C-alpha cells in the first residue's frame, strides 16, 4: 500500500511540474487531478491551493 501511494505522489508531482511549466495547465482543474489525489491520499483542494500560492511566489522570483 505504501508503494502505491508513493507512486501516485510521484504522478502528482510530475503533473504539477508540467502545469508550472505551462504544459497541460488545465490538468490542475481536471477530474484526473482529483483521481490522482484520491489515489495519493491527499486533498485536491489543498493541492490546488498550494499550487496557486507557490506558482505566484515563483513567478515573482522569475523562476517560471
């Protein structure tokens, strides 16, 4: 069970990295994100919130 969670957390991380780079930006609002979050045992709302905050902060720093 732990191995599966780690797998889905990695899928989530890769998806968020793609969104931050401007690839597949719609994924953050998709049903696929909700499914991945469910499988990774994390809240999709919290993931979206954290993504928005960190993306804004990184943009101010000129990193994205």
